């Protein structure tokens, strides 16, 4: 049966089922979907298990069938990739995480909303001479991982809100508070989402690291416990009496300079970075050293926190929950500027 005919048949059946009681309609709904999946030679239990694990709910059978089709396509791509991983042809594995029912276009439009930001050339904002360059005499270790130093922030999830810029800046500041004072709490990305419009950010529709840093320097940030994240734009509830920290100085490091990034990570702390997260392999990343040649350095669309390095890879924290990647983290191959990690790394001090 062709997919277009399946959708038509499903719509007709669903229209008839509207006349039935809710329990009967739900019964018919599941059995229609089961029949269609079986015809496509996919085990029914796999799809239902995926929905259960990731708490997926769809408005209509049509929407579920479309999502299932995307899931099936992703399943085939993941299976092919992981066969190569098991035979040593790939250095990383994939899985059907909570993005597994999205195609790349839908994933990109919902989750990758970092605005393009030029490096900080404004002398009024570029504090590199007083902050980064004074660290020039420090010896750079071969490996750094701020998690082993005790900085292990809660793995958060941005949900359907393009707030990566807010998470990257709040976590960079949290790292500074941890380094300087042993602070282990969380700062509020929701505050930046709600309150930084006049700096150029657009709430859940995206923003830039630069605008978020400007806001954090001027108004300061509140603890997340006092201003919780809700995953959507809300009314600004800023209270200066609750401010916990302000960004004192920051700067963008020299582009493509791995040595400069190593030095900043080792001596200053975790860095906010812009990356290209567009490939489907990034969307469905599970573990290993990520090394997709299609993850080019020319399209910066997501912000993350760079927390460490080894001679082989960078370690980055994401905002897509524990079920994405290695408990919320990704290791990206060094030396080739995969995903543009070295394009625009920014440090901040308090």
C-alpha cells in the first residue's frame, strides 16, 4: 500500500471514529496505526516503546503516522551508521533519542536558533588584554576536564525554546562562580530569555552570545531557584535585589586557534562557544568522538559550553537533557575544526 493511500485511508477511518466514544476511538486509532506499521514491515512494539520512553503524544493519527515515518527513516540511518561504528568505520554511535521522530528540517527550525555574532572588536567590550593575555605565562596541560574539578552542572533541557544562547552564558558564569567561590547552584537562563530583548535577543526565537553577555554585565543574573526555566517566553520579572552575579569582563578568543582555547580553558574556565549542530548525526549523537565531515565550520546555529579537551577531542555540554549524547555531553574531534568549535569561543570573568 502506498503511503499517500495509507494517509487517506487513515483520515477516512479517523473521521468515522469521531462519532465513537473516546475509548473506542483510541482502540481503533492504535490498531489502524499497528496495521500500517506492519504493512511497512516494522515491528509495532518498537514504535510504541519509543513513544513510551520519550513520552511522545500526537494530536491526531495523521500526525502520529507522519512522525512514525520520520522515526522509521531515522531508524534506518542509525542502523546503517552503527553497523559502520561496530566495524570501526565510524568513531561515534547514534541512537533514536527524543529527536528521533523529527526530520532534519523540523529539528533545525525548532532547536537551532543562535543568531550570527561577530567577534568582539569593540574596544569598549574587548577585555582580552586585561583578562586573557595576562595568563600568557601559564603552562597548558595536555588534558583539561572541568567535570573532574567538581564543576558538574545539572543537565538541563531547553525544550521547544531557542534559548541556547541563554544557557551558554549562564553556565559560563556558573563555572566562574564555582571556580572563584565554590558556588554549585544554577543561574537563570529564563531571565535572559524574558528580559534581554532591548539587547537584541528574541526570547525563544533565538539570540546571540554577545547580546546575552551585554545583558549579564549590565543587569546581572538571578539564581534559577528564584527565576525558574519554563521553556517559553514570559514576562520579565527582574529584581535587582536578587542579583547573584554580573559579567565583569569577557572576550572572543582568536578564531581557529586551538592553543588559545586550551590556555583559556585551563586558566580561566569553561567557554561559551558557537557551533554548527545541523547534521542529523549531531541530532542523534549517542557516544564516541564525533567526526562528521558534513559538520562544517561555516554555519553557526547553536551555543554550547566547552568544558574540556584532550589531544584528540573537545568536550562540550549541551542543553538537550541526559538522553542526548554522553549524559548530555559530546566529544568532538579536534584538529579539523569540526562543527566550528574554534570559530568563536568566548570566555567571561566575574
